[in-house]
């Protein structure tokens, strides 16, 4: 028997066996063969481990892809939130400024030709003097000694003027003193500034010896000075003290105007004698 | 040429300081404001010594006085003294230590403000001393110490640049 014929003699039965196995396993089966069982049992732990690793890899990959997408989305949302926040802050600021200007324009409307609206350019540097610089000067008919107000009340008076700027001494400046009146009793008082050292407050000194001053009293301008017309709101008494030996009484005044937030003011260029009543209704 | 550039650099620094101080600082910080010019003066004294501090204090104080328009010359004088003291102290301290500018700035601030309160009284401006100490001098000492620590590296670099320009006659 040659080698070729020997191979055919072996291959023939193998093919027959394979064919037999195929036929035997084609139809419905009640049980696996022993070889299948043994192979499956032997491979199962390995497959289980590998499947777990593969699942892990797929899971991690999916998570990475998802996280990358989420990070991008997060970044975009964060940017959007930031933009919206900035936009909101700008809108609120514009709204606040608009409201402030609207009230000033309203003040101007109620007192036509009597006021000049001006923007605060800066506060004088340093902590000792309470003065602001506004962007209107002699070119806009602003003169030394004119009163400066906001819709809330008295700011101060013009101390110095250049062509396009003016320096306003606030009522809280240590050198400021204005004639006031207690709204409740009509008693005349002197309002003296205490500067930044006094945390932007002022001192109320009654001129009469029998002073009747209580916490919560409103102080308005007396109209006795040449600078401030009568009836402009100045502030509210937030504390009352007795002077030495109990002979004098004085109060601490919280001005109505928030000087730290001051952006726009009105200079009273030609106020009528009844400006306070026309604009502020004669009461705080 | 080096002199003109030196003057331009110093002028730019001082004008920037006065603008920032009168706008941003007075707007952002309620109550006692940080004094950027003092921080610049103290830093100049620390970087260049006694006379540099004094000269910057004089020039910077003048600019502040011009903007304030009251007691013109007083800030100049107090700021110059603060610069002198900073320069004097700087000679005894290791300026690379980050705490040194804080200490110098705080000391210069206290000297400047106290001198101002006391001297202003002599010129008829009565500033309450105790209230000033509590509400202005103490917070300012803190602010200005920190501000000097922030400003000093920039002033030190500018000072070295000017010294280099002068030595090479650029």
C-alpha cells in the first residue's frame, strides 16, 4: 500500500465519523456528549474571567466616552451659566442705574430749570475728607456753594469748581455743618459731619438748651442757610446721647443718602424757595 | 535718555496708582480705603532705600493732595516720611522675605495716617483721634500691609530695571 492510498484509507473513516457526529447532533438532543461536557466545564472558569474583564473594559470605555461627553456638556453648560450670570449682573446693574436716573429725571421734571444732573467721577483719595468730584462745572452753570441732592435727600454742597468738574463736600465731611430742623418738633439743629473716621455719620446738635430729640426723629434742612433750600430730607436720628454733665443732648444721624453707592446727583442751580415742598413734599 | 525714561516710568506708576486709588478702591471698599500710593511709596523705600522712598513719597503725596484739594502738602510730607522710614527699615531687613513688605507697608501706613491726623489738627481740621484709630488707622494698616506685599515685586523689578538703565546709560 502506497502512502497516498494509506492517507485516503484514514481520511475516509474520519470523514464518516464527522458526518456521523453532525448527523447525530443535528436533531433534538437530550444531553450533551461527554467531550462537550468536559470541554465546557474546563473552559467555563476561564471564559467567565475573560468575560468579566471584557465587560469591565467595555464598561470603562463606555463610561469614558460618556464622561467625556458629559464633561463637554458640563463645560458648555457652565460657560452658558457664567454668561447668563454676567448678563444678569449687567442687567441688574443697568436696571439699578436706570432706576436711579429715572428718579433723578423725575426730580428734574418736578423742578424744571432748577437742577443740573451730574455723574460722580470719583471720590477724593484718602480717608480724611468726604468729598466727591462730579462731571459738571462752570460750563454747566454749576457754581460754588450750590446744594447737591439725590431723590433720597441732601448730598452736600459744591466747594470748588473747574470748567468741567466740581468738588462736592458731603454732609458727612468733618468740615461740613448745615442748618437742620427736627421734623417732629420743628426745633432747629446743627448737623455736623464726622468724616470716614465716624463711619460716614453726622452729629445732630440742637441749638436750644431744652432739646427734645429722640431716636427715629427725621431731620430736614431748616432753610436758614444760603446753601440749602428749606425741607430737604437729611437723615434720621439713630442714637441720642447726653453731653458732659447732662446739660446738652446730641444725636447721631444716619443720612438718607448712601454715599458709598453714589453715582448720579442733582446740583440745585436755581432752586425756588419752595423746592423742598415741590420735590420732596415738605416731609421726609 | 535714561533720565527721561526713568521719569516716564515713575510718572506712569504714580499716575496709575492715583487713578486706581481714587476710582476703584474708593468704589469697591467701604469705610477705610486701601492706600495704593502708600504701598508704592513703602515698596520704593524697600527697593531703593531712604531717598528713593522719600522722593516717591513726595511725588505721590503731591498727586494725592492735588486731587484732594485740601491741606495740599500735608499728604506729601507724611508720605515722604513714610517713604523715609520704609527705606530706613529696609536697610536692616532681608527684603526677599515675603513678610518684610507686609511689615514695612503696615508700619509706613500707621506712621503716615497718625502723622496726618495729628498734623491736620494743627491746621484746623479736627479729625477724632480715637475713632480714626479704630475705624481708619487699624483697618488701613492691615490693607496696606497686604497691598504692599502685592505691589512690592513689581516695584522691585521696575527699580532694578531703572538701575540697569542708568548703569548701562541706555
